[in-house]
C-alpha cells in the first residue's frame, strides 16, 4: 500500500485514541456514551483529514514544501479549522434530534438528556475563554496528527 494512503488511514486514529483515554475516566459508568464519543471523535478526525488534510498535503507536496516543521503547523491549523466547523454544525445536529435518536438506540445510557438549549460559546468576559482553550486543544491534536502523518507519509521522499 502507498505510504501516503497509509499515513492518512493511521494518523487520524490519534484523536480517538487520546480522547478515549481522557473520556474513559469521565464516562466509565456509561459505556455506551463512551463508545459514541469514540465514534464521533473518529468521524470528526477522519473528516478533517479528508476535507482539509488531504488538500493541504497535496498542495504542499506539489510545491515542494515538505519540511518537517510545516506538518505540525498545518496540522494545528487544520485542527482549529475542524473544531470551528464542529462548533458550527453541532447545534444543528442537536436541533435535528439525530443525537437524541442515536442515544435512545444505545443500551444503558442512564439519565442522559440531550436538549438543543445548550450554550456553546461563553459571553462572560470575566471567565477565561473556554472556547480558546478548546481551540488550542484541538490545534494540538491536529499538530500531533500532522506530525504522525508526516512521519508515516514522508512527503520529503519521492
């Protein structure tokens, strides 16, 4: 198999692996929500890799911009881009009721209630900006994916 394809198949797995390690501590009592979160992290990670990572990879490789330091930088930008896209799409998913329908199908979700009345962006100026911390976290995950993608795909080699 081509090493570039292998890189795009393996590198995005970092996001669900790391988020699952963090979520396991929080969602230990509700395993179905844990697996749903894992699947959502994988879907978002692969969507970001396909929609933003592949075009960036092809464009940078065709221009000969294949230095190692570019991979984490572009990965950070892609991670932030995907996080902003997720924040933009998630309220529509909540409004549509798709997430509630999926949660109803899962066994052992307990008393989880998902409503569209949830605040995504904080308007309180006195608190530290949680959205900025979230974007930095998503950017760091993207940088890690970009780094692993570069190490596997090695765009600097023919």
